[in-house]
């Protein structure tokens, strides 16, 4: 089972990519969107619908946040990361580039 509080998977990705991933995953796993996990024990997962699911293995991925070290940089940033252009050049800087989950770029 895969549970996400979001109404769709990969909400930061282009809508088409999100739809394709959902279609593939729905054929392989019990995908639950718009559902929150409220409690996890050694062998159960409690959902916000008060449904209890048995679980031999629970993996929690709490989302992606940029590394807090970027707060020490004197560079423009948003709550999603360092602000870069389509060439990954940091805003207001001619010689600093960034890539990965520490950046926020147009269309992300």
C-alpha cells in the first residue's frame, strides 16, 4: 500500500508525469491519495479515516525539504530552495550554480 496526503502523486512534477506514475502504480499497489497516516505502531498503520492496516514493514517519507545549510548562504531562496533560473544559475549571482533538491526553479 502507498499512502499520500496529496490528491495526486508527484504534485511538484508536470501533471502528465504524475498521471502516468499513478496509472503504473495503481496496477501494482493499493494506492491511496488524499489520506493521512495518523499513527504507526510496530505492526499497524492508522489512517485518518480511522482504518487500521496491518503492516510487516512501514516506510515513511515525510516529503522533501531543502537542506537547512542553504539558510547560511546570502542567495535568494523560497521555502522550496535556492531560486535558480533554467540554467541552474542562482538568482542575483553570476557565478553560483545549484542543482538537486536544494533548488526552486521555474516550472518545478
